[in-house]
C-alpha cells in the first residue's frame, strides 16, 4: 500500500514539473525562475545553452528528460500486519527517491 502512494506521488510530481514551465505567464520563461523552481522541487538541473550571454538574458527553450532514481528500503512495521503479503515478515518495502535530474536548454544569444 505504501508503494502505491509513493508511485502516485512520484507520477504527480513528474507531471507537475513537465507542465510547470508552460504555466509561466511570459512566453519566454526566465532561466533563473525555471532553474530555481526545478531545484526547489529537488531536481539536479543539467543546463545546455547556445550563446555566451549572461544567464540573466537567457531564455528557456526546453525542459526535458526528467530522471528519477528510486530505491526500495525496509521499514519495520512492528509486526502489525504480518508483512505486505501476509508472509509473516515484520517489515514493508517502501520506495524512496534517491535522486532526480532534469535537463534545461537555454538560448543566450540575445
């Protein structure tokens, strides 16, 4: 049951990140705002850019390739319900996010 909640939260988070840049009022989201938002959501942001202008003048051209690495960990359930499958184990396996990364492309030619 815990895994179902974790997977649902993961799916919701991934969709939210992919939609977020579209919701920005400006047609050209600021690089600082987009990168900051993604970092605040726990992503390591990989940046590729064209042009050599300062970051303040860069425009986001795409946000893509979200990657999430997860790991199953054992969580003691105190013997409350005999394990996930009624197999007598006193633990559950819960999926946790180990790392998240995403790529942002910038146009810094202006």
